[in-house]
C-alpha cells in the first residue's frame, strides 16, 4: 500500500492541496506555450532558411543603397565642380582679353596721335622746309585727346615739348603767347567756358621744377628740357602746372633719356597714385571713386617725321591709366568673385576683385586663395615689348594672373548633391522600411499562423488526448498524400476525374481507422449542481454563465493538478475520468480526492459569488458520483467532433450514481469501493443505507466517500447523516446576512453609478428642506395616479458618461453600506417576511428592469439620438432614468421592514396603536415606509442623500416613486386595488375613453407609473413565477409563518385547512392575471412570456401534487414548531409600543 501512496505523492509533487487557483490555472498558459514551441520546432528549418535569405537580401539592399547614394553624391559634386571650372575659365578668358585689348587700344591710340601731331607739324614748316619744332603745339588737342581717352579708358593725356638749351629762351617767348591760347581753347572745348581757367589751371612764366620747397624755376644749364606744354583735361589744380620740366623728376627722367635715344619704343613706368584730376573729374573712372587707386604711366615718342620711326624724337606723349578700367562692365552682375593679380618687372603686385560689373582695387599684394593656384589664368600684357626693352631698367613689363574666389565657387556649389543623395538614400530607406514592414507583417502573420496552429493544437488537445491527436494528424496526412497520389495518377478527363473523386472518398472512409481505444482501469466522475434549475430560473443568462464558468474553470485547474482528464460539461454536469490517456494505478484515489477538492472549491466560490450573483447562490452545493471500470474512449469524427467515453461504466455512473446522490456528498459504486479498499483506502467509504431505485445495481451497492483533508485516515459517520466538510460549513445566519448585505450594496452602488453617469458628473447640495416637506401627510395619502418622469433630452444624453468611469466617494459607499446593514437589522426573524425575502424581491426587480427592451424596429438604428429617444418613449422613460430604477430597488429592499408575520387585518383586529395611526389601512406597508424613510433622512446619511439627490425636485420624485411602489405591495386593500385597476384600464385599454385634455406626456407617465407598480408587485411574489423548487421553498416559508401566527393565536384558521385551494385561487385571480398584464404592457419582451409560462407550470404542478406538498409542509412545520395546544409555542415578534409600528404580507 505504501507503493501506491508513494505514486500518489509523486503525482502531486509539483503542487499541494493548498495551491491557489491562480497558480493552478497558469498551467493552461504553459500548455499553450508548449504548443507554440512545438509548432515552431516543426518549422525551424524553413524559418532558419527564410531568415538567412532575409538577412542576405537586406544586406544587399543596404550595400546597394550606400553605393548608389555615394556615387550619386560624387557625380553631382563633380558635375558642379566641372561647371564651376568651365564658367570660370570662360569669364577669366574674357577678363584677360579685355586687359589685352586695353593695352592694344593704348598703343594704337598713342601711335595714331603721334603720327597725327607729326603730320600737323609738317603742315607748319617754313619756306625753307624747316619744321617748327619745338615751337609747335597740337591744334585742337583737347578734341583729339578726348577721343583717345574714350577708346583707351585713359584718365589723362599730356603733350611734352623737347626743348634744347639753345632754344630755351625762344621757346619761353613762344610759350608765353601760345600756351595760354592753347589752354583757353581746351577749356572752351572741354567745359564750354573759361571759368576754370583762372581758378584751377596753373601756368608758369618760365620752366619750373618741383622741390621740397615747392614749385621753383628750373635750374639753368640743362642740355635739354622736357616741358609740359599741353594736356587733357586742361585743369591741373591738383597736379603740376604747365611749363613743368618732367626731366626734373628723377623717376621720369630715367625713362625719358632712353625714350629719346631709342626713338621708337613705348615705356611703362611703375604704378603709383595719380593726383592729376579733381574729384569731380575722377568720378566714373573707378567703382569706389577712390583717388588712391594705383595707376600706370606710359610714355610714347613723337618723331620728327611721321613715316620715319627712327627719325629724331621732337616731343612725347604721356598717358595715365588704371587696370580696373578694363575690368568694369565686363561680366554679368551675378558673377561674383574673381581675383586679378597684376605684377610687373619692377617688383610691384596689385590685386583687383571683379564682382559682377564692377572691379575693386584691394591691395598692393597678392590676395588670391592658394587653393586655386592650379586654376590661374596667365596673361602677358606687353604688346610692344621689343628686344631693346626686355631688360631695360627704365621699362616695367606687366603680366596678369586671374583666380576664382570662394564666393565664385560657392555660386556653383548647391545642396543638389546632398538633396539627390538624401532622396536616393530615402528611397532606399523607404524600400528598406517597406521590406522591414513587410517582413514584420509576414512575421506577424507567421506568428498568427503559429499561434492559430498552437491554438488549434491546444483546442484539439483540450478535447482529444495527445496520442489520439497525433494519430488523427498522421491519418489526415496519409489521407491527403493518398488523395494527391491518386489525383496525379489519373487522366484529366471529366469522367476520369469524377470517378477518381468518388473512389478516393470511398477509400478515405474505408482506409482511415477509427480513433478509439479501450481502457480497462479507469474511474469516471459525474458532478452536477443541486437545485441548479431552480437557481437559474431567477437569474439573467449572464449570471448563469458567470457561475458555470467560474466553477468549471476552477474544476479544470484542479483536474490539471490532479492529472484528471476532463471529458466534457453538459449543462451543469461536469464529467471527468482518471486512468486515461495515461495509466494511473491509483485512479480511484485520485478521483476521490478530486471529488473532495471540487466540493470544497464549490463551497468557497459560491459563497464568494453570492455578492455578485445574489441570494441563494451560497446555498448551491455539488453532488458527485464516481464509478470504476473499463471504458471505450475515442473521437467520433465528423462535424463538431469531440472526445467521448462509451460503455457500461459511463451508463452506470450517469444513470444510477450522481443522479441519486445528495448535495455536498460523494457517492461511489461497489467497483470503486473495492478498488479503494485494494489500495488501502477502505476507511474512506461507508455503505449507504437509504438506497434509492438503482436500476439493477442491487441493494447495498452504493457507498458514501469521505476523503480526509489530512493524510490521517478517518471513519465516516452514520450512513444517513449529512456529511459536510469541516472547512466548508455554513457560517450561520450572520454570515449569510452579511453576504446578502454585500450583494445589496453592490447592486445599489451600480445603480448609483448609473445615476451619476446619466448626470455627467457629481453635484452635491443640501436636501433637508425637501425631506421635511414630504412628511406632512400619511404615505397612503401621497399615492399619485401619475408620477412625472424626466423627459428625453438629447443634449443631456450626449453628455452621459460611462458608468464604468464613475467612482463613488468612499464616504458615500460607507454610508450606503451602513444604511443597508441597518435596514437588515430592522427585519424580524420571520420565516417569510425577512431580509432574505427582501433581497429576493430586489433581485427580481433588477432582473425585470434589465429585461425592459425597446421595439424591434429600432434595433440597429444608425442615428443614436433617434434610437435613444425611441427607446425612451417605448419604455415610458423607465430605462432612461436610473433614479427611477434605484427607487424601485430601494422600495423592494424596505417594503417589509419590521414586519411581524401577521396580516394588516390582524393588526387592525388587535387594535395596535399603529393601526389607528395609519387609519387602519395598509398598516404594515406605511409603517415600513416611514421607518425606512426616517432612517434615510437621518443626519448620518447626509452625504449619501446629497450624492443621490442634488436637487429638492429629485428627492421629491424619489419619495413619490418609493411611496407608490411600497404601497403597491398591499394587494388586499380594495381601494388601492380598484385605483390600480382603473389606472391600468385607462393606460392600456383602448376601450376606456381618454380625457381630451390629457397630454401625450401625461399618458406616457401614467403608463410608467402603473408599470413600476406592477414590477414591484410581480417581484414581491416572483417565487410563484419561477422554478418549482423556488416556488416550493418560499411557499413553505410563507406557510410556516402563518402557521406560527396560528399557533400564537394571531390567526383564526389553521393554514393547512385552506392552503391547497387558496393557492389555486391565488394563481387564478392574481398571479396569472398579473403575468398577463406584464405581457400586455409590451416592455418586457420574452421575459413576460417566461413569467407566464412558469406561473402556468407551477399551477399545473400544484393542482397535481399540491395536496401532497401541503401534507409535507404541515409535517415539516409541526416538526419544527409543534402542534397548537402544546406548552411550547414558537416565538413571535413582540408587539411594540405606539410609535414603533409593524408590517405584514398578503393573506392567501
């Protein structure tokens, strides 16, 4: 026996009896993860291959993207650089050519002037042929000079006479007369007047020179003189005057001597500042109008004979120019930045910046960027550079280098390469992103497929054992292979294909072997919920499924822990087996412990669910039957196939064991008992003595199983005793009442959230004034024919919140619980009119409220506002006003407060003080209402009232709803009954004449008022319209209550005398007409038919078995309370003093 215990211990090695449900249910997720791993393992090779190619494709795409992007960028950068170089060379060549052209114009102009002057002198020779030199001045010199300067861009032109020492005096006499005349002539040509003649033109009376002391007469005794005798422009205010001996300047004299000696050469002097013009005359020659720009000076000889360049030099021409004149207005204005660096053999360097149409002198140095040395454009500027002048110290040779600047280069640099590179890179990035997204989507799809495959495997595994699942999959693969092979081997004619299809179908059916096995050693368990049908008849479908899912999921977790295989669940029946698909030598022990665990779990869960699912949920118990023997297990393939068990073991367990069992007990067969005994657990079983009809198993074949919670063995009590586990005993009335309080608080809290959600927020105001006004009259006098409910407001409806988003303040929840607890204490311990009955009525009210539905023609309406308004009108505004629903539930909770278990007629007969207080009408109902209302209006519930009733109007309407609802529970008062019937006829019977002045709004409110009253009436006696067992339970309680009143002398007749016929009359004259009215008002949908059906069934059952039921009730009541006349009488609530009233229920 120890070996079997050891096996059982190993079975439970990973989990103990005290494991929590969460850890148990986590095994299901592990199973699902295992299924995912299994599917992934099957496709691992293909997954690795796809992953490899995916990486290679991505790397190729990345490499292509990098190379194409880099190549695009490099090519575009090179293209820009080439464009820059091409344009630069074009412009540089233009500049160089312009500089050369300037020098050509200078030389050509000077040669032309020289010849012209020589020809003019020839025209003035005397009769002997002597030329007038040096006594000759060029006629119209200003006109000729202006033409020359316009072409050559020169700024100044001077005519210098060469005077020998011998001719000096004669030349002075000549100059004293002719030079002033020539000057005057030049002024008239240049300026059109002689205004500047005296002010700005200086003329010396003798040949002069410049010293440090100023202008002084030139020294006498020179061999020859180089005298300035004419110039253009004639004004020389800022420079040397006329009659200046140029040879007196050492720098100029160095060039004049070789010029005269070489006779046919043009000499260039070094650059220097030129101060020969006034600022006005200087304007326009330079871009910056600067007078300090460097200028170069050119001297050209005038030969005695124009056609003989080697003849004697008789005079010279001196011209002044600047290089920037050749660079202006040469290039387009958008060409920015070219350096022209001019150098001469005299060691001078000048840098000009060409910027569009202008050229600017920058510095007497080389300023070009060394980065562009390789792009220099060289130009030699000397066009008359004869061999005699190559190395002559008096002659400066000029050349020029042109360079681009950074600005010029930047004009041909753009963001285009970067943009194109970014575009290309972005394109590849988008392609890569699409690739990654596609890969991710494929991955997600694969994950979904794997997940679906795993779910499919898990689903199959949940209904089929693993070994059968594998066989099933294998047979499917073989069938598919056979079908493919047969299809490919046949011809493709229509007839052959049809024949092949039919043949393959036949072969598939014949070849595939059934998925079934025989298991010899198993134990089967059937478990169902006792009184489930009665309990579910009072609940909404969602509540039924909450209970079943909660219990069965907990059973599944225990089954996994115990290694019990769940077969199926049918309605409220749970079927499991131990010993398959894996063999278990201790299958009977395992199943017995499994039965014990699910009994214990059922007790725990039903108590916990009572707060959510309402009264009587905690009273639900499980009954279990187990049987051991062989079973045939397999899958009947076809639509919705599942794993099933067959054989006598299943039939015996289902038909004879669990159906004949008792709540909260485990019943087993002889076979299971023998197996337990064989394993050393015979002390767990004891024979059942009260045997039912076992249909063939025989007397003495049934046993009760008692599994101890500890390893130590235990003996069972007497066979007829009610076995209950010590850990799951009911905690007594106090515990049940607490659960009922919790449930009522939960229901009322949900309705309060609906109220707040409907308002769109929480508003708090004092409502004490309204409470005081409502107590001026008796409750019965406050009953109204029409209670006005709020009209539909689409704007308010659009602001409605979700109740799930509402959180009740802690103080409100606390006061609500205190209120419900106090109301529970105000109920007397009557068999029927007690807090349990009040909770049952609340549950029925909420169920009926939940069954109120809209018309079928607005279901699925697109316009939500129209849908809500139509639903509001169809249900008379009841579903649109949570406060109305709260008032109905609150009325159900308080309607029997302080009820003493006797009728109103009995209270009036006894003359209790409250009977006269309430005018001997509806004494118990008015008493319950006043007591409960005074409680609600107490200072300890001020925050609760402020939360519920932010305005006095809402409190007043709530009071009116409660009054009408509670007063409606008095179905004996003839006046109230006649008033309700009249209102019903006026509201729902077309034959009754309607008042022509009544508005549609009043008609709707009348219907709402009467429907609310019928809801509370139907809920008060809802047990008569529910399952037979529910009806019997509450009917028994009501009978006992009246029987106790009879025993205490507070009722004249024994209820046993009229109970059977009284119930039939109650069905005929009240219950059935009431259910027909519920159906007639048209707001309860199929629920009204459900109530009517139950009422008719219960009446038929009562007519058939009511007398027997009455006899059983009488026996039970007498066993509990005794017989009238005995000394011991059952306790009754004491009659209280005036001011503490009582309550009552309808007397049947």
